[in-house]
């Protein structure tokens, strides 16, 4: 079941009620996603900007979706083939800018992951880089922070290592809104 958390509204409430600032990104949290649950997909124009793992071998995945202001999405949305630590190639949404907008799992402990990819037609990435690995053993949370040029950072690729695809690494890109 996809859950929308109240915590995703806190930045908006803070900005409206307390005048905390205007540069706060809009986010939504979805999950947990596991082999026992259906896939989770961000709203149109929203993309994965963070992940939280819990449960043994990162069995339960929660994703944070962030809205990219001014984003126009294409119609070639697709799911990647299943990937796991047994595969040598990562799950890639490219060529870009095609970004991750959802996750699906199957296999024991969410061993196989498929990414929902959505193309951006009017925005480009400023730069891309690899993140550190995320797993439940080391806090389980990885947030792609705001880029150095002030753009929003979202994921375009995921690879994993360790038993049951336990350690997840992402290629993230900074997207500059118009």
C-alpha cells in the first residue's frame, strides 16, 4: 500500500504558517516497497531524491520524491528490467535525462529491483555523480542534497552489491529548473 506521510507536508506548512523561507523543495514519501507490496511511483513531474532502507538486507524501501518546478515529462515512461547483485550492469534510466520516478521489488528480501523511468523533455542535467552506498546497517538513509548550482538532485541509475541487493548506490544528477 502506498502511503503519503504528513512529514512531507511539513516544509509547505512551515513556509505558509511560519514564513520559514521560500526555497523549500516540495517532497512526498512513498513506501515501504518490498516484494510483499505493490510498486510505488512518484506523481507526474516528481522524481526520486532520496531512499531509506529498513529490514534485513534492505528489504523495505521508502523513497522520497521531489517536485522539479517547470518539468515537462515525456510519454516514454518505462520499467527497467529487474536488476540485482547477480547482474553486472546497473538499472539505468538513460539515455537522459530520464530519471527514476518509482521502485518495484520481487524476490526474497527485495532481491530484484525494477526502476520506473520518466523522461524530462524540457530540462537538462548540469552534472551527475555516484553516491555512497545505502543499507540498513549504516543508518539506512540516503538523501540526494541540493546541487552546488542550486538545482534539485534526483536519481538516474541504481546498482547494488551484497547479498539480496543489500547495498544500493545511485548515479544522481543535478537538474536546473528554468
